[in-house]
C-alpha cells in the first residue's frame, strides 16, 4: 500500500499573537489551491488544512479534487473541510461569506496569473479580505488597491518586509540567547521542514518544555506563527540580522526552554540562499535534517539530483559550528515497509536518530531533542 504524499504543515516582523485553542479562531477563510492541493506548490493550502492557529478553514478550492474531504485526501483522516470546484460553489455551500480568501499556492514565479487576478478581485467584490503569500505585493497594485478600498476589505501581503530604515543587521546578540536553538533544515525545498518543526514544538510544549517556533516563510506566518518573518523577501544585507532580532524578541518575551527555527530550501541548493542566512542568523547549536528518500530530483529542477543526507550533513557541519542531531523523513511515495527500512538503514549509516514526524510516534522526536539537550527535559519535568 502506498502512503499519500507527505506534505507541509508552517507575521512579518511585527509578531502576531495566535492561540492554539481552536475555539479562539474567530477568523474564517476559504483557501484557493487550484490544481495543486496535495502537491508541492500547494504547500500553503496543505499546511493550513493540517494546522492553523489563526483561521478556521471553511473549504479548499481545487476543481481536480472537488467533492473530497481535504483531511482524507492528505492524510487519510477526515477533518470536515470540503474541497470545492470553484469560488461560487464554495460560497453556495456556506451560510455566510468567510472573512478571508487565502491564496494557498506557492508557485516558483511568486506571481499571479491573469486568471488568478480576476478570481482574487471577485473575492474582494464578495467582501472577503485577501491573504497573499506571493512575492507580488497586491497593496502596491492600483487595481487591487482601488478594489479593496471600494469593498472596504484588507489585503495582507504576508511576504512584504518592513521599511529598510527599520531593518536590522546582525549584531552578535544571538549569543545572549541562553536556551538551545535547533534549526530544522532540509535537503530540498517543500520537503516538510515546517511540518516537522510544528510537530516538535507541539510535542515539547505538551511535555511541559516551553518551545517557541520561529517561522521563516509565508505559510507559517499565515498559519499564525507568533514570531517570524518571510526571510526570502528581506534584502540579503539584513536577513541574518532580522532573524537574529526576531529570535531575541521571542527569547526575551517568552523565556522559552528551547527555540526551533524553521528552515527554507537547503544549504546545498544554489537557488535558495536563505538557508545560509538561517544558519548565520540563528547560530544553532543543533540541526535536525529533513529528507525525502524517494525524491529523485530537486523541486522545479529536474536536471538536479537530490543530495544524500550524508553529504548535506557534511556541508552543514562544515559551514557552521553546529551538529546534526537527527534525520526526519518525508514519506512521499513510500510504503510503510519502505519507511521502516529507510529509518533502519539511515540510522545505521549516519549514526543518529531517524524518524518520520507524520507516521511514527511523536515521542521519537521528543527523544531526538532530549538526547542532545537532556537539561531541558529536567526543567520541563520540574515545571509539571
């Protein structure tokens, strides 16, 4: 039996509060993901279906999967979120218009197509606020600015950084952060780094160990990450400093036992330089690496073979004074037997713990962290 593709879960520098209590999610949303739900470019929609602290998701729009339950399609577990043919069908099935229309696709171009522009303008006409995670900032588009003003709705350009006069450069204050910092990196983009980071943070907090996750991409911010920034939209001179400053804010405000930093792309991938800024800005004492054993080529780069976990680990540990403490798997296109054998093979090859965040017991992730930082487990036990 083949398991469904493993897909990703995930504020600008003004940190936004979000509660994990579902009853407090008063903002409702439709998520657009035409032709991409369950796929790599649909990672924002996939993540919101799995985890959303900020919005109650009413439905997904994807005509290719219409009529199915979103949770059943992704993970084999129904969650009551239907997939609809189009916006009109979605609205016809609801007793009220949702507060927000979320663009749930993350295309490589980072831009809207002509069809998508018309759809977002229709959503505005219906009175829905727009949540936009693309590199194209709709508030700066005269047509969208006029339409939103006329309909009295708000467009949230998630990736838009702060004004340059407010951006920070790296200061070295990251070393004042006394708690452990773990970066969740990967061997490719859209491979599950945010999913794994989210699951680890939740598991540690449930154990009484205060964990704070730093979001570094648009999906985590849309999900409701309290601390984070869309790092790939920040000018390179300020990337390390902005991440450092965000981590310091989280440390000073929350007094956590541990901080988890969501990775982006991969250090070995020439298209994603943000990975190096994440390592430099967070100066992590440890790294957990995410890998997809059955993925042969890099996303959107069919001519680039995937690196091996061992080569990526060597690169990371050569690039920075840190240690890879564990490997987590993305089980896309893998059977249960293949997952089990891959875990055993990689543990023997690499000499570090290996697990799958979505198919294996979450305790394996907790043990992976506590084996590297046993003191935080002591503090967590003392607080209970």
